[in-house]
């Protein structure tokens, strides 16, 4: 069984990461009710209780202290990490796998990348090596970060270069949360564009997530639930909730937004953790969906995004799940893949779904989707028998599709509008110039 390490960078990365570990524990508890430390749990957790071995000996029910997350938590402001360490998941994290500062990156990519990157490089490398040593077969690093903030964009992409240098054979999957057009961080276009250069060069796969799309999805679910069209209740364990926290109207839906991203990662790794009639490994995603090294941005969609009290979903509902995956309202970035060109597409299904259902829906949807001429049969599929908590079945669609282009063009236009006005340019340039001067002096000293 392969293992993966999750690296959470910045405020956004750690908030999403906290939801991920919460949902991962609930998912494994639902499947493994006897509390046995098995291969599925070992993919993201390691056992630190010497009395519990990997041969099937039982872990006491609810005994979190015997499990430690395969995670590295990094933030140059300690607030979010401290909140996690004081919360219900505090025993899941190893205090030796944390890196924090108190000053923050000031929403400046150059500070995160150049200043804190060089300052904390050895510490970061030590934590990563320690995490790798605890793995029997390390396959992937999952990096979770935002593109708009200084630490997430700057230090998050600095980390990618470190991973490429030190662990060249280990896959680097990046979940990047892009800022919306109404983002309150004025320098977010600068940070995002500078970070994208690093993502192009050093990531194996990037899953771009648009903040605005997440907000719109939650708003639509809230509206439909409130209208009563879906029935009187939504399950507490649905994909848009975490623990006992239900989706509430008039409240900022950050928890629900973060949970969608967390479930994306759980869905992505489901085949590597649980049995299924058609499993897909992480290396197969990169091999089948990325035809050229830098064309590695995969548009994702999840469906269904809620579950009703009645889980006996008729066949037409199953077909609707596949249709929704290609609907623009279910995409995690603002895009319409149906009207763009597909390079490749993966359908990752969980739950009580048959291979015949999968094939039938692919044949049904094929005529409405445009694939490149040299990859007309560019489909990759997987079936995992274990559904997410609260669902009978679900679907994650990953598309290498040209529909990402408008998102990047809009970001570039926002960058150019700021740059033409010379707004806050000095913040980035000052740091870069100071760093370049320091490096030049170091070279002169050695000469």
C-alpha cells in the first residue's frame, strides 16, 4: 500500500487541511468500525502506539492518540495552526511537523518565496524528510495552498521546487485555491501570476479551485434546501457539512467551501485506499490526463453535492449524476467544459455503481463532448466500492480541458490593470531587489 503526505501551507491551506483530516477520520471510522489499523488507514495516518502493530491488532475505539496524520503544517502566521492545535484534532498532529512564524508574509509573494523560503528551507526539508522516513512506500505529496496570499502563493510554490530537487520520483499534486474577482487582498493578482510560473515548472498535476465557484455552489445549495424542493431535510453527514456543523443560511459558508475541497482530495485518493472493481492509482492520473508536462491543470467537479433523507436513488438519478459532472454549475472553477476542447477526462466513481452504468453514461455523453483529434477515446475510469460518508454513490470528474483558459486570462487582465497603475508594485520589487542584492554580495564574498 502506498502512502501520501499532505503539506498545508498558509491560512487557507491549513483550514482546508483541517477539514480534510476531520472528514478522513470520519470516513475511515465508518468503514473500519472495529478500529483496526489497516492499509487503508496507513495511506494517510501512521501508528505511533507501539502496542498496536500493522498485522491487524485492534486500536481502541475512538483512540485518536495512536494515529498521527502524515502531514506538514506551515504558516508564517501562527493563528490558524494554533487554533487547530487547540481543537478536537490536536492529537492527530505531530508537534514536530509544524513550522510557524509570527510576522506573516504581508500578502506578498516575494516575502513568502524569497525571504521565508530561504530562511526556513532547511527546516522545511527536515520536516519533509522526516515525513518520508515514516512511509513504507511514499507515492505523492499533496500541497494545499491559496494563490492570493503571500505565504500560500510564495512559500507554497517555493516548497514545490524543494520537493522536486529532493524527491524527484515522488508525485507532486497541488490543490490551488484561486482568488475571486472580489478578493479583498489587493495584491492577489500579483501573487497568483508569480505563483503560476512556479506551478507550471514544478508541479505534476494542479487542481485549480475558484473561490467564487465554491461560494456560488454553496449559495445554490442553500437556496434549494431553503425552498424545500429537495424535501424537508439534508443529511448532517452530507458533503457540504463537517462533524456536527450543518450548512446555515446568513453565515459565511467557509466551512462548507473548505469541505468541498477536502472531499475532492478524499475522492481523488479513494481508489488507493479502498477496494473496488476498477481501481485507479495516482500515477495513472498523471500518465493518462497530462499529455504534455506543462498542460497539467485539471478541472474538477463533484456530484452530488448533497444527499437527501431517502438514499434509495432511482437509476435516472444515477444518470443525472453523470450529466451534472459536465454541467458548468458543478465545476470547481468558473468554466464550461462542454463548450471547450477535452484533452482527456477521468471519471472516478464511488459507491454502488456498476461498470455497465459507467460505460452506458460515457456513450451517452460522448456526442456532446469535443475531444482533440489525437485522443478521441481519452477516458480514464475507476470504481471504488466505498462511497463517501452519507452518500450511496458519488462521482469526481477530472478534465484536462481548455476551459481553464478564461480563468487564467481574467487573472492576467487583473494583474495588468494593477501593474499599469503601478499599484503596490514596490512591495514585490523591493523584496526581490533586496534578495538579489544579498545573493550578489554572497557571490562576491566567495569569489
